[in-house]
C-alpha cells in the first residue's frame, strides 16, 4: 500500500531556532499533501494544504510566515517551523492521497513530535 | 456547535464486550465519513469508511444517518488490541484534489483483561 515517510520522528530544539520536517511519498505521487498539528488530548487540526508546484493554502489562524511549506516535487513536501517557541511544541503529521478524486485514500506519515525548550 | 463532535469517553470495557461510539457533524453538506484509529503517540490509521447503507468489517460495523447527521461505530467482541483512540472524520467539502478532513477529538477506548 501507499507509504508516507516522515522525518524526523522526534526533535528537541531551542527556542528561536528553526526545524524542518520532511514528508516523502515512497511509492506514489502525492499531488496534494496536508499538514496537521495535534496538541495533547486534542483533535488533529489541519494547518495547511500544499499542492506540488504552487503555494500552500493555510487555514485560518496559521501563520504562513512561521510555518513554511514547500512542495517542490510530487514526492516531497516539507514543513519548516521558523523561530520556534515552546507553544509550537506539538505533534505534526502529514498526509497525502494517492488517488485523486477518491475519498478516504489518505496515508499519514508517522508524525514528528516537536519539543521546543 | 463544533464541526465534528464525538462521545467524550473514555470507555473502559472488559474483553468480549460490545462498545459503540457516536459522532455528530454540523454541516449537512458533508460528503464523506470515516473512522480512524490512533494509537498513543502514533499517526491515525484508517479503520473504515462509513456509508449510508451501513458497512461491516469483521467485528466492526459503521452506520451513517444523514438525516440526523450522525455516525456510529460498533465494536463487537472487544479485544485488548482494540485499545486506542477512535477518531470520527468528516470531509466537509472541497473540489478537485483538495479534500479537507475534519477530525473529532477522538474517544479513548481501553479494553481490560
């Protein structure tokens, strides 16, 4: 089945530094990649939707200058948390679909647990 | 009203029990519905899609009631391995390839020996 590889799985960084999270679709072309964030005991919240070769669409309340998304190829999307602060500590997950127009065919990355100290 | 609302839980049941989760959604134009399973500190994984006609996969049965905007998941003969958080997921809209999933907060199930 479709696999999305997400790295790193866990990162601890100092406040003010930037962190890049990568998601790669290993055996399919991910035209669209979704980035989610999940705080403890909360639901996954969509942060942004990225389409290969174009600018990402951010959800209301998500700062596009803080959470930089690049989707330069059909198999790679990156999320960079710039100038991270402790309140950015969260679980970040990407997901992609390998079947355009088919609901439910979403594959999730394994997630990145970010801790900002 | 939240877009997707689930039973708050948690549910603690003995092995072999039958347990049911409920979920309601606010947007009547919602298009597709799913149940995902999320283990602690892991990514969500699709458990099953939910159709108006109802669908069953082994011990799991999902139902959709569009008139009441209500989704359910029934687990029969619970196993220890069923312990997880169950997420109700709704696709509210979109077009082309931009399908947006909206997740409920999830209901934690613990199956006890």
